[in-house]
């Protein structure tokens, strides 16, 4: 009786190994699905790319969005006065008795200057100056407006001088909006305003920093980067200009980990960059009793143009705007560990660790042991009578 049970259980185990649960496709199944050693497009519908020096070199050369494409780190040129700005004008003369001179009632004091009431630049871009009429100031700097006022009063006033300042720069404001910020229009001071200072004046992001994206729109062009990149990279903290629009939105950047890892879950990419090694560490590394160290894969949807640039000359027949690419890491080799430290995870990636071949056998033995032990115990009891 016991021998028959052992033989029957062994036959079930050997004949039905493939039916035992697994974490997903094996490394062999992924490789046979691609069916190639070198990257190329196949009927399987994806590219299997071993991560090596060539792959890393291409990844290092990938362009990354930067505000410097449309903005600069240097202080922008002085902006002209615009429609809606509120300006202050003070006029001085060289002596008393001029157009803008005044004498006190008792004659004890006199003044050769006057400060006009603050006035808003009208829709036609002009302001009014006594004895000079309406002057067009839109697009001019305060110093240029001063010169225009002096010229207009030159034949009437006594050696006039003018001082012009912008009290409220409505036309020099920048809009900050989005679902990750309170939102407001922030005026730009004369000494300029950098992007981080602008966001701080608007109250800062309301979402977690690593889930916030910042977009800058200028001249019909928009560039968006993660807020963490703006904070950690000073070269992205550019000066804003009037008319810019800054959008802060909550855009969680995540990756999914599946297979023989310490945990199957979705996790955030907390910095601008996260390497495969860091991603594995976040999910508890490789499961020592399940993982196939030679079968660590990163699944990514790559734009067709990027795939063609990555593999020039290969016949890549995209089935849409993107190509499915599976990057393979051999973590059993020292180079695999190094590559994992240098290859970055992107938002939307899937990190998959294949189950080792022996794991299925061990699972089968565990199941066999759970089934056979009671039977063997019963048989042994019966044999003792």
C-alpha cells in the first residue's frame, strides 16, 4: 500500500508540474516568446533586450525635458510698462515759478516739484501728464517714459525732470494654477523672479513633492518636469517672464513590481530618477526561495521613434504609437548588479522577476508531502495491526 501511494504521487508530480501555481511566465517563456538573441521585431509583439553597455549608452543619451529649452538662468531684460499697470509720476523743476511750483498760503515755503496721482495705463497704452497731454507708454521702460515726459515739457517747464515707477505691475504678473497649488497671479519685481520663488509665493504645492509635476508655458511652448527635479537641480530654477503660465498638477509617478519579489505592489518613484536596483530594494529584493536571478525583467512601452533610434537598421513593425520592450537583467552576474544600478525606472514600468525552475519542483514536493503524509501515516497504522 505505501509503495503504491508513493508511486502514484510521484507520477502526479512529474506529470503535472506545469499545473502548479507560479508567479508568472518563466524566463524561458519570455525568451522563447521573443525567440531571438539579438534585439529585433518578431511576431511575439515585443523586443527582448539584454541590458549591456550598448543599452546603457543609449539610455544615458536619452534627452530629458528641461526648462532651459524655453527659459534662461540669467535675469531677463527689463520689461516695458503694459496696459493695466498702475504708474506713479513725479515731476521736478530747476526753480520756483514754473508749471509745477507751489507756494504756501503764508508764503513761508515753496516747492518746485509735484507728484501726480497714481494712474492706470489705459487700453490704448497711454497716461495723462498735465501740460503734455496723453503720452503713449505701453512697451516702454520707466526710464524711457521719463525721457518722453521731459521732452514733452521741455518748452514749458523750467528744466524739468521726471521720475516714473510702476506701483502695481498687472501686466508683469505670472499665473500659477493647477490642482496641486492654490493658484494666483504673482507680479514680477524689478529684480526678477525665479520659478521656485514664484511657486513659494503662490503657497507651494499642495500635493506631495514627489507626486507633483511643474509645467512652464512660454511663447506657445510647454515643458514639464517633476517638481523633485526642479528642487534638486538648480539649473532648472529659471527666471519667469510676464505672460508665462505655470501649472502644478498632481501626477503620481509609479511602477509595478510583480513575480518573485519581496512584495507584489505598486510603488511611487519618489525622485526624478530611480534605478532598477533601488526599485528592487523598495519591494524587498528578490525572493530567495522563488526568484530566478537570471530572469529580472523591466517591461516598458517605448515610443516607436525611440525604439527605431535604439535599434537602427532592425525591422521594427510597431503595432501602434508604442513598441513593447522587455529589458533583461542577469542579476547572477556582477555586471548585472552594476547595470541595475545605472538603469533608470520610468513611470508606468513593470518590474518582473521570473520564478526559478526548481521552485515549481519544490512546490510540488510540498504539496505531495501535505497529501502523502496523512496517507502514509494511515498506512503505517494499518500495517501495525
